[in-house]
C-alpha cells in the first residue's frame, strides 16, 4: 500500500469513543493499479486516486 508517485503510505491514529477511550486505527490510502502514459508508452503503476485525478487535470 504505497503510491508510486507521491509516496503516500498508511497512517495511524486513534478511534475515540464517546467515553474518550483511545484505540488504534489505520487509515489506508486509496491506491489503484492503473495504466498511465510515461514518456509516450503505457506503464502499469499503483497510484492513489488523488494523483490519478491530477494526471487527468494536467494539460497534455
């Protein structure tokens, strides 16, 4: 679970209940395996959806 473009990895934090007990939790990045164009040829990479969205927004 790591984005090959921005390097985003799982993060840890706490669930906090109504009684304020803290238990550990993990937030996983939304990583998808997709093809993107790199130097004119398609390459299969694992990237997060934020980077995938940015790829579509940049002018070609």
